[in-house]
C-alpha cells in the first residue's frame, strides 16, 4: 500500500484532512480509508488519468519568463481533494457575504458622500494617496449600489484551525474556471468517490454569473447582449476568459471589437453589422479600459467606454474604481468598515495587520521585520513582498528602506503557520501549505461558490501558492455528512 497515514507528518500545523497520527478528521475519514487501499500502481494511474484529462480538456495557464517570453503550461493539479464540512462552510459563507456587502457600501460611499472619511473611520490620506481611486467615477450610483460584482477573497487557516481573510480581490479576480475544471477532472478520475460522499456542487457558477450580469442591463430586454472583454490571448488568464464566455453563451471580445457611438452607446462589430452591447464583463485593468479617459497609450480598451458607462448606456462588471477597496492598507480597516456600515461584528477575522503609515506600527515592523511578511499595498500574485523569516539580511534591509521612503505603500503581518493538506508527491502523501479563494457574486442578492479554488504550495515548506510561482491546485469538497 502506498499511503500510510501513520507515517504522515503534520508538524506544528493544522491539517485539513488528518487530525493526528493515523487519525482522519470526521469529514475526511472515508476518503483517507479509500486512499490507503490504493497501491502505488493505482495511484500513478490516477495521476496519469488526471494529467491526461487536463491536457485533453486544454486547461492551461500562462507564465512569463525573460528567457522564453509567454509560455502556456498545463494546469498543475493534485488528485487528493481538500475537504470542509458543510456546517463549517455555512459560517464561512455568512462571513464572506457580510464582508462583501460592507465593502460595496464602502466603495459607493467613497465615490459619493464620503461619510466614512467625515466620520473619521478611515484617514482621508488613505483615499488621496490611493492608486486605485478614480476621481472620474465620482457621483456614479451603479445598480444595487454594487461596484465589485465579482470578488475573490483569499482565506487561510492558522495552526489553531481559525479561518482568516488574507486579502480581498475586487478588481478582476481570476481562478474560478480552474475551480470548475478541477471538479470536472475529479469526476472523470474518481467517479466512485462521488457516490460515497455527498459533495455539494459548484457547476451552477456560470449560470449564477450570467443571471447576475443580466440584472445589470440598462435595457429591460429578455436577452441582454453580454460580452467578456479580454486583453487577448497573451494574458495569463485568457483560458478563463474564453471558458467563462463559452459557458455563459456570451461573446468573447477584445477592445477593437467594440465601438462607442456619438450617443454614448456601445456596439459590437459583427458580420451582420453593429450590435448594441448591454453588459461588459471586463477582464482588463482600470488603467487600460478606455484610452480616452485613462492611459492614452492603451491598445486594449475601448475609447469612450467610461462615457457610455457614466451615461448609463452600458453596465461594467466590475465597475471602474472598485479597486479602491482592493488595497492592503484598506484591508486593515475592513473590520471597522463592517462595524460602521452594518453595525455588526465581523464574522471572519482579518490576519493581524500593521499599517506602516502609523509611526508606532511602522517602528514595530522595522524592529521585527525578520518575523514579518511585508506586502506592498497594490501588488498581487505574490510579487513585491518580503517573507521575513526566509529572507536574507540584505533583503530585509532593502525593505526597511522602502518602508521608510513610502510608508503608505506597505503593511506587515506576522508569519502565520498556514494549514496543510496531504498532497501526492510521487506516490507518497506529504503535507503542503494551502489557501482557499471562494468567489462571491453581488447583484440583487449575494451568492458564494460552494468552496472555491484551493491553491497549494507544491514545494516543501513553501507558503507561496501562486501558480505563476510554482503552486498547484486541488478540488475543494464541501461535504454534508448529515444527508
């Protein structure tokens, strides 16, 4: 037998499947017994089946290197799923809905009355020095007061088992197609397991996304024209753009496929002529969506698109300017934002965060930088950050200088002992660190995916889960053992 749970080492970390030596967590017991019954040859066959399915289905992601440029790679996937009990997930879901509701109220307030600043909940400097605040969006009231229609919040669990929100992705969050395809791969490779477990489905996400986008249409027609606006085939998330367009039955377009007329309406070029567009699910950053309003050198956007949106002739998801809340300094204030707008205590805690704009907190970070994770306010993908315990003295000194030079741009957090899960390395199960990105859709109602995208650091001891930096992925099972 290949997998012997008695020799599986969890270390000081909370493990998602294994509670102790040779003891599975209740929701994972049947899975662990099944995996223990497999031989080395069967495990290798299942790994090969998953790899083949990924290649046949064309599931890829794009990475960049200075030597080779843009490279498409097969999606890195681990066949041992992550399991969360439905009872726990129900509480996490409530916390995510609360958080996104408050964040949308916060964004709407910032672009209108700005009560949150007038009442001294957040300092005005947070806004005036924000790279993602767009003065061009002042006075806009989008449908339902929602700016971030699609949000991906990253969750982590510490060594006590407590779930924290690590960050909120409110601009153009990616990864949901991989969540959906992970499930398809698992159903092809382990159909018998889906008979043993009551695994809650994730397949309804494309229809939920489509329905939410239809709600945004300025024209009250039965079938609004919805398009997915992509930067093009060289974007790292192009697979996802094409996948979601295909799943929704929407057109996949680039900027040159769209035109804004003199009446501030958006049209799509088709072989039959111009067709009016009602809703744009845009996967292009704010700076590039409209060269008339933002970066003049953008070749990706649509001239006049902001005019059309402000005139109410087209809906944009996510709305321009939503990224003002996708800022790691704003993140530190989210518990206060929830209390302010909802008069509720946060259901999901933040990771303790030190704001370098505050002198006392900045001094503490500098004095303890060897134990800190330092993050720039507006980077993503694991770039531009310092992991103090794994950094050299020269790297830590460099970050001290960066913090002193621009304190607004940095926050710091203690190094969490992230949870682990068994991950198949050759034919042996080894503990690897992971996180979870659920996706939250906000329209007339808020819906949360059943689980999300579990990303796993494939290198031993690493906590960097991003696929661009060697991370992989697992299917995430929310199981209901009461049914």
